[in-house]
C-alpha cells in the first residue's frame, strides 16, 4: 500500500506526539549511532558516490571509487560540489533535516536488475538483549529536480552482530528487523519511528532495501532523468527507552564433575522480586529448575549463584528469568554448556582476571582455544593438549570476553571479565 498525504500527515502527528512523550521520560538517553546526521566528514564531497567521506559510515561493499559495477551511495553537503551540493543537487532539491549534510541512495533501479545501495555503521555500544529501543530516521524523495521519480517498498533496517557484506551491487539479503509499511513518497522530510526490543547484542545497523526485484514493488510518481527509486536520509537514531529494571553485568555457566554452576552479576536492580533459573535441551523449550531471591532495589553490585545437579548428557541451555514486584518479567541471554565427557572438569580462573587467565583442560586430545571480544573479533588463539595452560591477558583492554574451546567437534565457551 502506498503512502498518501493523509496517511503521512496522520503518521507525522502521531510520531511527533510519541517523540515528545519519549523525550519527556528519557531526556538523558544517548543515541548509539555515531555521526547520525552525517555532519562529521573526512573532507567535503566533490562528486557522486563519495559515501566514504561521511565519517564512520560504510556502503557494505567498501569500494571507495564511484565506478561500475559497485553500488556507491552519495554523501551530500550544503558546501559540497560536483552535483552533490545542497539544496539543489543532481538527485533532487533537499535542505538537510538537521545541520548541513544528508545522504542519498538507490533502493530500486529499472535499468539495472537488483541494484541496491546501503548505508551502515557500527553502533557505539552493543545493543542489550531485552532492552527496548526507539529507532528513527528522517526520509524524503526531494521536492524538485528528481533524478529518480519512483517510490519503492521495503525500505528497512537490519541489525547484525558482524558487518553485512555486499560484493558489488546485489541485494544483501537477510530479513530486516524493521521495515516501513508500503512505499514512501514524500517531498518533505518525514520521521519514521519504530520501537524494537533487541533479541541479540547487535553491533551494526544497516539501512536500505534488502529484497530482490521480484519481491519489490515500485510506483511512478513524477517525470525524472532515471526510472528508479532514490531516498534522502538524515538523523538516524537508536536510543534506549526507559531503563531496564535490572542490569546484568555478567552471566556464566560452566560444567564441573557432576553439575553445572551458574553465576550472574547485576550492577543495578529496580523492584526486582526473584530470579528463576530455566533449562532447555534444545534452546527453545525452557523449564524452571530453581529460584533465587533478588535484591529488590539496589545501585550496587550483587552476585548470584545456582547449581544444577542434574544436567543432561550433551548440551544444556540456561537462562535467567527476572520477575519484578509488579509481576513483569525479563529474560537474560541464553548460555549453553556441553556436559559431555570431553568438557567435564574444565576450569577457567580467576574470573575476573588481571594479567593471567588459567585454563585447566582434563582432555586427551588437542583443543583449539580462542578468545573473542563482544564484537566477535578474535584477539587470541592457540592449541593445547591437556593440563594447566596460562594465558597472558595483560595486553587486553578491560572488558568482557568469551573464551571458546573446541575438541572433537564439541564446543565449550565461557565469558570472563578482564580488569
């Protein structure tokens, strides 16, 4: 269904009210998208396809040259040149929603099948699982001098834990978590807003049309130089909504001789009542196996512990359910423990650690050991047979890391904190 002026006006009024209420409650919340209005640049744009001059932003195929066949979205500026100078540029007439800059990209092009352009950036902090975020951006097709006079559907946002990759100009694929309804066509800036609860600790955001031509619709709007859909974007924002009732700073699960130990840590709690420890054999269907009283209201660190004395053979999945005094609930991330003979009695200590992390491996075969950070970048790798192994961690920055141990196609992992 295409947007019409009545729908857009009603949508805009609703969004303005929603943003006002959100701001009144949140005031202090910080956008985790850096350079959201594209004001920071390495140098002013002087021609088409110079996306790389907008500090921090990526076009997914990383080609820094405006050259076929690479998709190269445009960085636009009030004091730019070479057809990308606003407000009257090659692609249309636009005054930035905020400041002096904006960007533009193609979401559909009739002359080139499955041609797509994207903008992407790393978030300043990973999204928190269970946290609700308000995700917004400004969008317009420009008011005159259109390069592309069509609208298209499927303008959306995809969050990911690793950077999405485009080889040349093809649709990246995947399912965007957020998507505009119908086809947007507007000669003025329109605020698009979503509320989204993170299900994984995403570290990247990308915006564009992730579908192929067979799944994309388009509509002719005005006479233009090219038959395609081109959108100007500005003010991209991902802001946490009201604070979570609880802040988990650590959650670890590890196997011992006849049990699995669970440890979790909170740095803040608000009206928490109790924790329920839940277990699953497949990662989908969880059952309660015990409960632990919560602190209630606290701004200091609290450590909690629970032991599962009846783990199943193979992989066990665990999560912590927090129940508040008003009976609302919140789930932690899911941890898995391989309770096979290969990984029983693995010990990783001390945790937190300062300069040395010790690993005790009661395994008869060579194990691959890796340390990765929360963005899943490998920061250490080695192999070890069995017995005690010590890793020098003095070179690691303070923070949370994951150590993975793989042996005979089985995997074990545990988080640890570097002080």
